[in-house]
């Protein structure tokens, strides 16, 4: 049953997320798109767009949205999707929440532990690779258009990619602004010609 | 004594008004928790932050758990976390239901055609930022690259990669410790 699977999957995602929201996105992508195929890669990209543009922690937003979409995609009515959204969101925070409670109780003040520091030395580097793989998995004809069949869309997509990358990395522009601008470009390039 | 509704509203504000992921919440958190409510002093806040970053899960939720527990025990932790995630969950649900209805609309479709490559860029950009903080250099460059290729090309689960990396770090620490003991 999908609800049981959602619960178990998001428990796992929560406890294995080290290093912030993007690491969680990489794990959700693997479980939800690659392993269980609850969402297509394109659906997941759309989920990310909304999750990045909406307030709140990126990991929670993505969990909520994928929980909802997975249940509705499985053929359940919308109110069950809402249940799925809450289930995914609460499962993803449950184990870290309990762990944090224990740690806070045991050591009210965080002491630097050399073993933990060494584990994180390697873990942090691997997480960078995780997110890189997540980005590479999103480079698809679904998201960019095919270079041979839809060359025009492909070129526009590459231009948007480069522009947004530079604006985000170099100029630290906010994701919501960049998503908004890209949406407007999409409308002007693909939507407007049809309307006129 | 700290009131539960104060915890709820403080973390509600932190959750509802920050866009762009957990770390964007830090300035607002510091302002609310340290300056305004005085639940932690500056140093405690920094310690809590490094703890919340090194624990698994969502950074903002870990912060809420810790601060809530320290001020009002289990009930405080629970209320702070609920406050933190409530608004984001509800907002996403509204957006999800809205976009499900309009996903076949040609205008929405054209907008998303523009947005999708942007989303990929927004996942790619933090890779380079995080590479700096993770102290990646030419000598250990192979570690993230190997992780990327294993996941991307061979379909290895990130969970396995995390487990192996944790174990690797543990063994590395032990070897380093032994070498230093010999000297």
C-alpha cells in the first residue's frame, strides 16, 4: 500500500539527509523518481520549481509536494493526496526530531567530537557529489527539449540554464526571482506566439 | 517561563517568511531567538547551529527541536516544530492542488517549459558553493566525482554512498589518530 511505502521511504530519507535541503532533494529524487517511480523526472522538476519558490525549508516543501503527487498519481482522490502530503512531511522529520531530542537531552552544550568531525570531513564532500548527480539526472530532453527534434527549445533552454546559473552562483539572486523570470521568458517564447 | 504560543509563533514566522531553504532562515532565527526572545545567547545559538547542521534531517526543524526542548521540554520541541512546518506544508498543498488543475493549460505549460532549465541550474549552482565549504581540493576531488558517477551512471543509491562515506570517515579518523599517537 502506498501510504505504508511513503511512510517508510520518507523515514529513510529523513535519517540519511546530511548537509541541508539540496541533499534531501537528491535523496527524494532517488527514492521517488528512480526507485519507486511515483513521479516522472519532469513532474519532479516541476515540484522542485514550486518548492523553491514557496517559503519554508526546501526539504519539507519537496517532501510535502512529492507525498501529495505520489498518492494522486497512484489513482487516489485528492483528499487522500493531502493525507499523503502530511504523511511524507511528518515521516521525513520524525527520526531526526527524536534523535535531536535525545542529543539535546544528553549534551545540552554541543562538544566537538573528533570522531564525528572526521566522519563529516568525508560526508560533506560526498554530499556535494550527491547534489551534482541530482542535477545531472535532471538534464534530460523532458526538461530541455531535444537538440535534434526541438532545436529551438533546446537552445532557449541552454540559454536559460546558463543565465540562471550565473545569476544564482555569481550574483546570488534569489531562486524565487529567477524562477519568476524564467517563467515569464517561457510564456513570451512559447505561449505568446500561440495566443497572438 | 516561556509560553508555548510564543514558541509556536516564533517558529511559525521563521518557517513562513523565509524563502530559499533552511540556511536563508539564519538571520531571522538569530534575530528572533537571540535578540528578541533571549532564549539563547549568541554563543549558545552558534553551538546549536553547528549541532543542527551536523545532525540528519532538515536544518530549520532541528533548530526548532533544540530550542523548543531547551525552553519547554518535549511539548516545547513539538510545538516549535509544528509551528515551523505548518505554513510551508499548507502553502505547498494549495499550490499543488492549484497546479494539478491547471497543468494541462497551454499557458501554464509554456511557463514551465521556461522554468525547468532554470530549476536544473538552481540545483547545479549550490554544488559549486558547497564544494568550497566542504574543502574540496585537487587531492580529494575524486571523492565527490566518484559519488556523482556512481549515482548518475550506475544508479547506486545515495543512501549507500552516505553509509560508505560515514564509515570511510570513521576509519580515516582512526588511522589518523593512530599515526598521531605514534609520533
